[in-house]
C-alpha cells in the first residue's frame, strides 16, 4: 500500500494536542510494551537507543523512567513533536520519514510503538534494524493486526492493510532476528454514539488513511445507522458502540 506520508504527518500534527488525551489504547500499549522489555531485556544498560515514531512521547517517557539509557535518539515525521518534550541531555532528534533515512548505528535497542503499520516496506525497515543493532541488540515494538479498527473498515472501506502476525514473525526471522516474545491482543473501546468514534479517531490522527473519503450529511447518517450492527445493550438498556484495536507485541534479538 502506498501511504501518503505528507498527509500522515499533517493529520498527526493537527491531532498532536488532542492525542495525549484521547490515545487511551496507545498509552496502554506503551505500558504493556515497556513491561515486556523489562521482562525480557537483560538488566545491563541499554546505553544507545533509537525510537521510531516517538509521537507525543508516551513510550519515550517510559523508556527514560524504566531503562538505564545514556542516549535516546528520537525519530518522527515532523519537527513539531519536539514541543511535547522537555529539555533532556539524553535526547537527540532524527526527524524525517524513517523509510527515507539511514538509521543511526551501533545501537543496543530499537523501540517503536504504534508506528510500524504506517511503513510501506517493512522488509526494508527490518533490514535496517538488523544492520544498525549491535550483536545481540534488541528490537522491541508494537504494531497492529488485521482486526484493528475492523468496524471502520467494514463500513467505509478505509484503513491500512495490516500484515498477519505470522508474516511479521517470518520477515523478522529472515532478517536475522530471534523472536523472544510475540503476542497479540484485542482491546475494545465503547462509545455512547458513533459520532464519538469519529471524533476519537480524528483526535488521535488515525484518519490519515482516509485521503479520498469525504463525509456528507447523508453519508454520516448512514454511517451512524450502519454502526448499529456493532452495538451492545447492557442490562440497564444503555446502548454502546464498540471500536476494536488489535495490538501486536514483539521482543526480538539480533542473532550473531
């Protein structure tokens, strides 16, 4: 899939102020990822770390808090993300489309949360990761599986093309990674009206794929009506509308 990175950058930049408040699942994913990193990474310092797609810094802050890091190199598409970070001598910036940049070298750890699904050529990313990591260096990331935002895709046809988890694992192994941990989950958010779901997606920048989708009054009403198939009614008679996230977690090590 050809992804318009310029549009992605614009949408995430526009949503930057609201992202921190509304990206509930993304925060939970970062917390789960850092717990896995603490569980599987050796207790020694990970002195030189590279984070792909740092965004507003949910994972960055956890890395700084929970790991012994001397240098943390942060990448994102657009320079405005720097406004979310306070001055820190450990932080260094590497702004731009990661698919167009050469990776920093001699890394102990490469980390990424909720960003790799935007890559057009994941094989090239995995190859660069393997080349940039030290021997026995770690590549720890979260991404999303095929059921991610499945309700939106079913109703609008809009959405990313997600790789199967088995495919991601095979690609990693083909580039010289040993997979230490690989898991997937389904996280469901409930909303009181489909309008709130669209507002949630806009506030987190996820609408960056909808390049040719234009809402009209009629199409919005149709969307609200059709979303009833994804609704539930509780014992008090309250209706809620679900939105599914499908996070994937991976802890991999570069083999000698």
